[in-house]
C-alpha cells in the first residue's frame, strides 16, 4: 500500500490542457487499529515534557497535525520507533530550523508504514542522524534517528504523528502511549510522559 491514491485534475490555461497529479502514501482504507498502545519514541525510563498535544493547536492547525504530539527533546536525543513497520520516506539533508514560512518543507523526517495502513511520522530530526533507509523493516523500540531542530520550528523537539490517507490528503489520528503495564496514556500539553 505504498501508493494509495492518485488524483488527476485537468485544467485549461491559455488554450492548453494541463494535468496536476497528487499522490498519497498509505492506504485510503486504513483503519487505525494498533495491537497495543504506542511506545513513547524515546529511551525506556526517560521522561520528557509534552510541549503540544490535542486539543492545544498553537501550530497544529492542519488536518495532518491536529493530533500530533510535540515532545521537548533536546537536540541529539535518540529517537525510537513507536510502532513496528516499513520505512517509506526519509529526509536527512536539512540542517536549519526557524519559525519562517521558507522552512515549512525543510524538516528532516522518517515515515513508517504500519500494518494497518497508517503512517508514523517523526519530524524535526537532527541533520544526518537518520539510521534507517527506505524499504527497511523496523521493530517497535528500534533506534531510528536523533531529535533535532530542522524545518519550521521554534526550538529542538520531536514532532510525532500518525497519519491516515484520505481522498483529501493525510489526516492525523489520536494516539495512546503505553504507560506502566501497557496501560493506555494520552499525551497532554505541559505534562510529562515516561517511556515504558
């Protein structure tokens, strides 16, 4: 399910026909059904502050970020896969971050396709720290990269979201993290979360 939907829009401009293609990864039929709560994406036993989570929407104002969680991880903190899957997208060549529109497409990222067709997204990663490649299967808790401060950002942090592909684009879905004994825990803005 790597290529899920394609949309062709013919447009007439100055007597010529133009086509615009839109492709999305993941399955449009994806139903978010993880077998267990997600692992917090940092080292087991570590505790970090949640700087933004639903319903807070300071910067998470689009459908693909509504349910995203921002963790206040210092630059260079190891990041681990929150759920197993197949790496389908990697970017690791950006080394700058700022709260400027020009930085919107400059985020270093790892995207992992889950077995239910949803995609785990890990953003703002440290430049040249990504340790996985497209096509690689990663296990839950496997080291994938270091946190950073790349793209549209006001400081070092990890942006984590789970997307479901729809006909209109990627839409984030609510995520529960594993607490003690895999008890589901929701991330909340200005609260801490511990990885178990």
